[in-house]
C-alpha cells in the first residue's frame, strides 16, 4: 500500500483506507482522533469510581474516590450524579450541593491531591486543566478552579509545606454543561500539586444551589487535548492504590487474638494504611472484629469473644489517602 506523508497528515491513494490527520499541541504532533493515553494526572476524573458509596456531608473527608471536601464549615452534600442523558460523552459527574436553607457562606469545595511520585518532573513546567461543568439554578457563586503547590511529600492536599496557589480562576457557569480550561506554570520548587473546585456562596441556599463537574483532566503543556477515557477497571485499580474495600471468609474461634482470616490487597497501597477497619457482614460468633498487622500488601483479621458455629464474611477498609 502506498501512503503519502505531508507535513501534518498521512493520506492514502486507496479510497478504502481512512486518512490520518494530525494536530499540533504543546509542540507535539498527535492524531486528532482515537486514544491518547496516560496524559491525565487526575485519577477518577470521570467520577465513575465510588467505593465508599452513597454521598458525603462531612468536611475534610473523602467522598468519591480520590476527591475530598475542604474549606470552611457549611452544610453540603457531595454525590455522584448520572448525567449520561445530558452530557452523552460520560455517564457521571460529581455534584457539590449547598444544603437548602443553609446560611453559611464560607469558601468550601472539593480537592484532589496528586501524589508526589506523580508530580516528579512537573516543577517549572506548564500544565493545562480542562473540565466540563454546569450549575444549578440557585448557585450563588462563580466556580473557582485553583492549583495549590507544596514542597513536601504526600502531605494534606490543602495543608502542604510551603503552600502557594495560582490565585484561582473564577468561571461563571450556566445550567448546561460547557467546557472550561486554564493553563498554569508550576513553581520551580514544587514537589506536590493539588487541584481544587470551590464556591463562596452568598445569602440563603435555595433548592438547586449546586455545581457539577465532569471529565476533569490535568496534563502537561499549554493546550487541552480530548478527555482521556480510561476503562473502568483501569480507573478502579488506580483508585485502589489509595483506598480499597476487601472481603474474606473466616471462622470465629474461642479466645481473643486468634487469626480467623487474612486479606491480600488487590493493589499495593501507596503507604501502610493510616486507617484499617474491619466489620462482620454475615455469619456467627460474637465479639468485636479487629484488623491487625496492616501493611501495604494486606491485613489480618481476628474476632474477640465466643466461637460461632458457622463461617463469617469480614469486610476490611484500608485507607492510604493523602
């Protein structure tokens, strides 16, 4: 087959062969369609992974995987929303909703901290953020998108050593999804980066005082490329480096501190989990279920108290988040 290569495109005289057209972004040439892999520094930017389930109403805690609340106290709910019928390119968005009737007006929002290992080589470079967003009819504030920079290692994403920020960018949202972008230069001393979305509301919250974000992407360079759609399994595995729910089967035995089960994590954790909890979801036996000897690889489980007559299912949650 003969192909003709021009400065920007690859074409073929064969009418049955589709031409490959090429765009230039960030000094690199790339196909303007098809997969463009491993560009997105954000994990769960399509908000498909929600291992904790449900919604979150507590400040400074994690909600959908890799995203946590931060800021001043305020009544709010963070939830996963099915938006496929209106967005079409992705099924889920993350909604941050101020509680109807709430009068608190603190700056509050969501943040994702990027692990220091994934920030290596970013100091002094240009990064571009792109995302889709929309507002509820009662949203009383612009949406502030902001990068925070730190000089520590894997610290609290809004409490890093030497923390600075880019000053923020206010985006005025409409009630329909639209795409927004911003480009920043990372300070030369940076070893850790966080991305935040926040609002500073006014007045009393109405029924639809909320914003939704979807298809969040942070990539090297000054041009936003199409959102990187990773498989569900790939995204889940990336999330499980930081948080994982696992189950095992064991048999309660008389006496305390007797091993009844062990779990090998599906994904090696970022660090030894700071919090590892165990509960019994079904089966016999009495007493308290305890997780012990947790490591980046797995954890043991025992149950205090009397033995049971049937096997039990134990659930373990391991948290290695920033």
